[in-house]
């Protein structure tokens, strides 16, 4: 288990106690780990087979079929989504479109907006499970959310997703939201995309209010050996022909100077915790204020479940969002 002795200036590290009952924790961990252990090899194989198809039309059809399977599997979370969004206003980008673009609610603050960047390992669309999660965060923070769905790999390799999130932030600014009133919230692979987009925005003079990252996956380099084979294959599809260590693509190699305050929530036994640790150290070295909330479990994105640990994390996240304004970063 990674140590939390990060005696670095500007870093606030909190080891979070578990509140979810032991039996439920075990069931949740098993519910996440078992499918990956049993099906991970199969998923990686299916993705590799699709990538090897020479005919572009046939390949696109294969990816479409794989995504349809994923959407059908995730449809079981629709009831969870309906509960989480009860009483909230949900605006879709198109009348008949499947994706939600705005979540708002009565009494929500008008001086702050959240831009949510989903994960999905770069290749699958947003799940109702994670839409429910961001709805709970929006309700707790009392802030409107714009959901920044981006184009998916491999049809749209990097930096397409990064550019889409950057454009979403610019759209918010064009609609009258000052950059310093925008907090980016992201989970898993969405954190790397959000961080890369923020690095672009900072380089252009925009100063956002904060970054809130849940179980961040920052470094998509497929040469890493500390990630699951499925994640490695998804990273290859995301990168395409791009240099996996190019700072414009991989934010782990980009500059951290000038970033807004960062809150990171993660489980210490999550294999991706190494990315959280790396981001804390690199951001702190650049003078960026960082808060790390670390739980002792193994689940990736523990906030996906509405249990005591998840609710505590969401409450801490809302408190961070409240502290982000009015913050001005130092170049």
C-alpha cells in the first residue's frame, strides 16, 4: 500500500477512515474486481481484434457493436440515475439525443459552474452510473453542471478529446461564466483529458477555479506495466499514432505551473493510485495547492456507489468546490 507521508509544501493529505460497513465493502470490491478478473482478458482481446480489422467501415461497425454491448450492460443503472436526478433539471443537447449536457437544480448557485469530464477509458460513452454520481455532486455542491462528453477513440484519437473539453470550457466562458468560476470535475481517464485541457487553457491565459479529480488516470503511456491489460489496450486506441510522452497529449509530461488548486480523492489500493501520487508530487513541486483524500480500499472511483464512504467523499468534494472561489492562481 502506498505511503501517505507526503511532507511537501502546499499539500494537505488526509487518510480517510472507512464508514461503509465491512460486508458491503467486500461485496462492492468483489463486484468490481471479479468482472475484471474474469472478463478483462476477453475485453482486451475483443478490442485488439477490432483494432486489427483492415477495412475502415468494418472496423467502425465492430466498435459500434462493442459500444452497444456496453450501453446495454450499463442500462441496469438507469434506476439509479433516475433517483439521483429526482427534482433536478436535466437538459439534453438534442431532443432525441442520448447524452445529457446540463444538470441544474432549484436554488443552485449562479456564480459557480462545474464542467464534468467523464472517464470511460477513452473508448466508451458515459454510463448512467456516473451521470448519477455527478448529479449527487451537483446537488451537494449546489452548483450547475455542464457535462463535457467528448469524441471517443479510436475513431477520434488524441488530441480530439482534449480539444473537445477545451472547447467546452471556452463555451462556458463565452456564455458569461468567468474562467475563475469554473471547476473541472473528472474521474479516471477523464482526469487526464481534463488536466491536458487545463494545461492548454492556462497557457492561453485562462485561470480556472479548481480541479477535482476522482481516482485519476493521468499517464496514458501504454508502455507502463502497472496498469490492467484492458487499460493498456484502451490507451493504445486513444493515442493512435501520437507520441505517448508528448506533453501536448500526456499531461504527466506537461507543465503544472499555473494550475488552479487540485483536490484528489482515491483508494490507496487502486492500481491507479500511482497516478494520484505522481500528480500530487508534480503539482506541489510547481507550487500548486493540492488536497489528497485517500481511502484504504481498492475500488476505482469509489464515488460511483451511494454508500457512506461515497457520501463522505462527495461532501468533501463539495467543500473543496466552495473554497475554490474567489481564488486566483499565480503564474
